C-alpha cells in the first residue's frame, strides 16, 4: 500500500550520515570521523538524562538492535518483542514520535522477536517486520505512514531471523527467512514500496545482524550483498560466508559461499582501499579474522593452516556481540575479544594477516552490545563500547568504556600504576570508639601534582621516581571521583611516592585504612607511618611482589597466617589495626564486592603513628593491561548478557547513548564539564581563549564546537559560559 506520491528525490535515497544504519554505513565499517569526541580522561562523561520508553508506549531495542541517528542527532530504534514499534527521540531526551499507521494508530510490526534496526534516508526511515514479512516506510520528521510492502514467497516468520535491510540508490535489499533450504532476496523500491523482484538463493541457516553492500563490484557493474552465519562446522562445505550478486534489473544469484568462522550475528566489513571483505568470529573453526574477495570468495585468515582450536587468535575470539570496525588505515580490523582484549588484525600486502591484541581488564569480557570507532582532535582512534557485568562474583557492574587505541600497546608493560583513594587514620580507646586523625579522598584537590596540596609532600628517588611527582587524576577505573596515581618508572629500584604528616596518635587503638587499585602486583609497595618523608624508623609494611601479599608489620609473619593477598584489577580496602595496649597489629583486605580476608595478629613494638607515606618501587616488567581513557559505571547487572542495549554509541551531538539492561531506560552521557575544551578538568579562561580563536570557523570539539554542529558559534559560547568554572 502507498500513501501519497513519490517525488523524484526519493528515487535515489541513500543512508544518511554519519550513523544512519546499524554499523554506520553500507560497508559495515562501524566508524565515523565526523562524530565529535567530547570526553577524555580528565573530563569523563556523566549522565545527562534518562528516557523511559515504556512510559510512552514503547520499549528498548531487542538483542543486537542498534540505535541509529539522523544528521541532526535525533535517535531512532525498533523496539523489542511484545512491543514491536519504531520510535524516535530528540538529543535532549524528549519523544518525537512513535511511527503510525495510515489511520493514526501506533504501527506494530508483528508479534515476533526483533533485533533489526531502522535505516535512515534523506526524508524517510525504513524498518522491517517481526513475525510478519513486511517492510515499511515513514516520514522521518513526524513518523507518519508512507508505505508498507508485503514480501512475497516468505515462510511463516515466527521470529525475526532476518538481518537489517540495506538501502542504496533508492533500493532496499531485504534477506528473507530461510525455510531450512533456501531464502529469498527482495529488492524494494524506496520511493513506492513496490517489490521490484524476489530471487531465491540456497541458504539453509538463519541470519540476523547486518549485511554489507558493495556497489558495482562485479565486472558488469552488478552489486555485491554479503552476510555471514553459522553452519555448525568450519569445514563441512556449507558456507558461513555468503556473497550474493545483485542485478538491480533482473534479480539476485548466489555468487559464492565459503567456510568461515562461527558467529551468532552477521557483520561483514568492506574496505574500499584493500577491496576485501572481513569477518570477525569465534575461534572454533580455526581462525578469528577471515578475508574474502567480493567476487570470488575466501582468500585467507589470521590462522589459515591450523585446525581448531585457533593457534593464532590473541584476542580469544569474537562473534556474539558486535564491537568490530575498520581501522583508519583501511587495512586493519579492530574487534572486541572475549576477555577484555581488542583484536588487531592487519591485512598485509603480501597476502598474510597479522594478529595482535591490546589487553584491557579481563572482566570487561566481549565488548557489548555494539561499538564504534571515532577520531579525536589529535587524529587518535577512539574505541567506544560497553562491557560485561560481573555483579554476582566480582561486584563489578557493566561499564561504558572509551579507549584511546593510540595510547595502547600489546606489551610487555611496565608495572603499575597504582591508584589510591579514601586514606583514613583513626584512633580511640577501643575499636568501637574511633575518631578521625586524618582523612583525604582527594576530591577537593586540583588535578595535577599532589605535593603542595593539603599538606602532602613529595617522596621520590630515581629511577622509579621518574620526572613527575604523584598525580591527582580522575579515577580511570570507575570515573567521576578523584584518586592519586603512583606510577613507578623503571625496573631497578628507587621509588615513586608521597607523604603526609599529622599530629602523633595518642590512643590505645589506631586504624590505618585506604583503598587501592592495581592492574598488577609486581612492583613493591612500601607504606610507612614515620614522622617525616622516608622515615622507616617506626612502623612500616610491605606489599611484596614475590608473594603479592601485604605483611602486617615489617617482614613479620611467623606462622604464614598474618599476611593477606592483594587483588589485581579490583578496588581493595586495606586496613591495619594497631593495638598499643597488647602491642599487636592485624591486617584485613576487603576486595570490592567480596568478603574481607583477615590475617592473624602479630607482635609489634611501636607506641604511636606519626604520618602516612606510600612508596611504589619499580622492580620487574610483567604482562599487564592498558588503562582505559574513560570508564563510566552504569549500575547494570546482567552478568554475561546484553548489558548496554542499542549501543553504547556516540551520536552526532557528541553524547553517548545506550539502553540500561535492567531498567530498560535510554541513558545519555555528556562531558562532566561541557565547556572544558582543552580537557584539563576545568572550564576556564584557557578554554574561552581557544573558542574565541576559532570563532566563526568550522571545527571540532577541541576548537570550541561544543554542540557538535561543526561550527564554532554563539551557541557554543553560550554553552561554555554556562559551564564556566566547572571542575571535574
């Protein structure tokens, strides 16, 4: 059915940039160099607003369904099973519309499960049925009905086992549902909804996710349509990867199929520079990155000669969630791995594939649900995605992460750094009656050098002492609050540290407590409670790299039960309780989300605590993890599941968007200080100077374009002035 005429402008409709389709464009590259990066380590995102889609008759996306954006930053998505609608909201979090039928009721796409995504054209938005073989078009401005096409020859669509259609030059390409032997490919006219043709191809397996289309890639100008699936074996002669030849006039034929990697969703990436197709997959069938020629099929993989399991798959594998993108050199594929690593695969001119991995925190798991690659003002590749949650066993919620891959390395790593927060010294006549002697959570301090702030002193000796004192930074593991960073430079002694003196304690019981986060435990940490910098004449302890435990007092642990193990990759609360009546000390370490571990008391012969110092001593180099630029806790606990649905994805306005896996709300993140152009954690005159220097010119966030419209204007000046004085 068709409502209204078909202006000629629609006859050549194409995907609107910069993110008008799932995975960004028809090549599946999942990247954009026009979406601004407005966040950094010193100015992380914070929650701007939430939108309750259920409260207005909608819902979150289903499964792998993606939020998509028009050029004005408006958001669109297809809702999940039990709702099955098409929605749009503004970048400010207000409902624009829910798509309507010709009669004005909410348009329901069927009763099946859905994980497809809308496609944004110049003036229209297109969406696929669920449990119903239809494709429909709506006006992008208000969600009013334009046309509905019923796809002929389709089997019963119990669930939506179809990938998102592809829009190119006024035609929509739809892959129908397999009947166990074959599936239909449909070409639908974007202007009228007329089905131009329907062709059947051999396809015994279900496909969902996204497809790539390469225009004119065959010798006579025919297009290529590509998708991948799973046959259950990588060597059974049934394809995991399919290449379909599209003649826009006469129909589709299966050009080739090829064995490949196991996936739960389709995502094929095309590089117009190498003219190759890529798929990032599980390692079950012998490799994790496959390379194909668009015309002839399989070329090679990152481990072409080994049977399963993969012998050259440094990131573990990919293929369930969908954080995969084409690097900015157009010959590298980046893919989120199973254990927090990012696979880096390079398609070399000699026909081989190089593999490497950038390690990050292991509990991040396979990055989910989606991901994208952006560029910051320095041209660095910025990887945006979400993580697993491990609330049940580690007490870790899902995170939104921003990774500057230009800063990352495959290793080996120098040990450290160590982050410290919430330092406390308390005293009292007994453990139940304590008062504070000294406390610092560092939030009131300025970012930068710690010494000189709140009485803290420098305590450094080379080579570990490096060139800079201990720093106050934004917490890179949880975001928001401030911590101090000890980072020992070198591997052969010295230390990087700090000290704070206070009035000597006088009571019977003294408790010394702090929180620490360490990516590894292979540098020595020497806490001491002396009367001045580097005063070890009184009480001190050691977190030893050999045992990775803290001693309670000096090296004393006569029965092997007094020392307590530190934990890497989580926040530990470390607590020493000194009893100056019975002359003993007892150590407890409590990992975040875990039970406390307490050692047995040991004798000590001190009479008071005089100050607190930390020294991190550089020892050996070990394999470690990269530290994310930005980590934003979400509060989502969906362990090993779909945590950040629909994203996280950055929109044209620079906000990061995702759906909360527990509450089903749409969440928007924006920089903590919107006017902090130079990313120093403060909106100041320095930022104003940058903006004024670029006023009236085109530019990015780093030039003062704070609203993401590509021009430094009065609107940006207003944002900066409203944020002036803001401090992270």
